[in-house]
């Protein structure tokens, strides 16, 4: 499949296997993908290539910088990029965390995530943006175990 520059994603996950797996799969779906296992390097790359990305997928817990901290830094650079948080940890407490709320995540995806569903979540985000171009405040979508949706 020919990459579509309108569909570009930065993946940040400290687990090299996951970062590589997500990258390889999403490239087959037409995304241009750049992946990092180091959030500090990812942030530097993002600063120098801001216009390149439509989406960011970041892990929550990483050495050197959390996904929430990374998201806050990216938000200072670009308010429009869609940012997804991916985590294997309990997410119910996140909804009360001020840093999490102010980070402005588009979506939280709880691991394990099925690759097919990850692509669907990205497409959902793209389609929502294309149809109503609306920013939803305090309406973060949470996807648990790749199939159970709930909203808060």
C-alpha cells in the first residue's frame, strides 16, 4: 500500500517489540510511521518535524518521561495533533489526574490492543475530524482490551 502523507503517526513505546510491531502493522495500512523507544528523542524529533504528524501514540509509563509528560510537551508545540495514550496499567485513576486531564489526549487504549482495532481507532479519529472537525473537551475515549468501549 502506498503511504498517505495525510496519515502519519509518531509511536513512542519503551518496549522495542511493541514499537516495531505497531510501526510495521500501521505501515501496511498506509500510515507513514516513525517510532521511538526513548521519549526524549521522540520529543526532539517531533519538535523538528511538527508538521509531519497527524497522530501520536505513546505509552504511559516509560523511563525518562511519562506519556502524560510527553503529551504535555507536544501540546505546547501543537494543539491539533491527535494523541493516543496506550497503557497496560489501570486507567480508572487517570480520569482524576490533573496532568492527564490537561494533557488533552484524544483517546486512551488499554493494552493488550488488537492491531486491527488500533487501526480502527485511528480511522475513527480521522473520520471524526473529517466529518465535524470538532475538539471534544473532557470527552476522552477509553478502549479496554481492544473491544470494550466506554466514555466519561
